C-alpha cells in the first residue's frame, strides 16, 4: 500500500506547505486454514514543516504490524481467533480506539487480542500497550508506561442496525489534566446504537468513566450523536446531518474528584481533518450537509460551534494536554469551525481527498496565544 498526502495550514503569518509520504508493504501468509501470519512494514517521511517534523511525521522504516493468528471454529457460523504481536485496532466509529489515520503514522499496539466472529455477534478481548514512534529504522517500541485492556461486543439486530457494548481499561504511569499530573487508572463503560431506518441514519454513543487519578476519584462521562436524513428524491441526493458531542469537564478542583473525560486513543478527524483540540470538557454542535455529486464523489460542508462543558476546566490540545490560563473564566465559548471536504473514490485503487477548514478562536483562546487556523489538505491514496 502506498499513501501520501500534502497539507498546508496557517497558524502564524506564514503557512507550512507540507508533503507527507507514507509507504506500506504487507505480506500475508496463510499457513493453513487455522494459522496465519501477517507482516506490514512502513516508511514515513515529510518535507516542509516549519520547525521540523513532529512525533507522528517521520519513521524511516519500521514494523507497523507483525502478528500471528490461530483460529478455530466454535459453532456453525462462529470462529474464534487469538492474535499475538503488533497490530492495529479500531472499534465502532473510532471515537475511543482508532488507527489515527489523519496523522502520517498510524497507531498500533503490541500485545494479545482474542476475537470471536459470527453472523450476528462479534466479541473482542485484548491486553496491549501502544507503540511509540521513533524516527530511525526498526526502533519503534511499546510504551511500557501505559497498559490498555478491555472487551468490545457488537450485536447486529438486522442488516442495517446494531448495538455495541464495551469495557475499556487503561493504566498510565503519569497523565496531566487541569488539576495536575499523577498516575491514573481509568475504567470506561460504553454503548453505541447505530443503524438506518429508511432515509434516516443514526449513530449515538454514551460512555461513563471511573477510577483513580492520584488521590482523586474519577467520575466522567460523554455522549455523542451523528444523525442524518437523506433526501433521495432531490438532485445530488443531499444528506442533512447533525453531529453533536458532550464530554464532561472537572467542576471543582478541590472536591476530591476528577470529572474530565479521557478520550483514550481518539480519532481527531471526527469533525475535521484539521484535528483542532481534543474531545475533553467539550460541548460542540455541527450541522452539516453532504452531496453525492457523481458516482464515488461526495462533498460535505459543516459549521461547528464549541463550548467548555465546565467553566472550572480548560481546553485541551490534540495531544490531550491542558491549555493554561483558561480554567475559571466565565465565558464557556471556545470558538467556531467551518469545514468542507471533497472525496473522490476514483476506483478500487485510487482515492483523492481535498479538505479546507477555518477555525476562529474565542477571545479566551486568543489570550492564551491560540490564533485563527486555516487548514487546507490535498491527498492521494493508491493501494495495490
């Protein structure tokens, strides 16, 4: 697989014109009907970023995935598989576990996953550690300061609707929120309902989190929604959609409880390829519309509004780090974002994407040295 994209965005008076390169090579060997080995190597590089590459830009030849599958039938339509090694993982709409495809380096994990697949029900259990990207050759290694485990089930209630139920646990040697830095053990219980009913499609997810952060108890929650109505009788088959999120923030820094939601391993491009901020202490609302211009060509435009869920908490960056100087301010408003995305699936090998996003920060963010952002991206992907 070969994947490359170029991005230009304006954070200061001068834009960065960035060319990303991603080359991936895979070997998939089925030794027998019950034994499979898979190896995927990647080469990542970039040109043009002011100040040099960031952590996810460069990885000059390394192992993206390398695992062994051992499978066995458990019923007439069900099969169990044990997978050990380095592997990518994504669940649901990748709100909490994603491959991070918007960045140049995709996210992978080292560890064990056990999977059951059947016609109407899937169930996964895993114990893994995320892989830390290093710029040299064959120097990526698992992050021993973080352990991630859990289970994820999918129940299909029909050809176009279903329910997901999951538990996710994570342990950090150290994390940082507005209340400070400390070790963290967090547990997440969640559910997602998804499907389509005639011209209505829906994807609704809720999560509750508990655990310990230092000497604080964790009590956090989040709700997300993506609902659309397709007007099939109109030209270009427009879909009128609404995306909305609420992620809890910390209400009181002195009450012995941490209320900030942890998005774990999120898909930052959920609302925009620009990946502005993190889904933490957040309320956002995005009406959007999608046109099907031709076979394989769609155009989506949306306008997003952001507020802080708690005035006592802050805004968090896409690296899940708090921005200083905002917690405690009376104004909840964070900013607004307009985005357009054109996608053209040329054939089964080639996909083109074009994106433009403009973000206008609130006065509070400007005072914290966050400026307006203009983000433009063009990408071409070729898979063979």
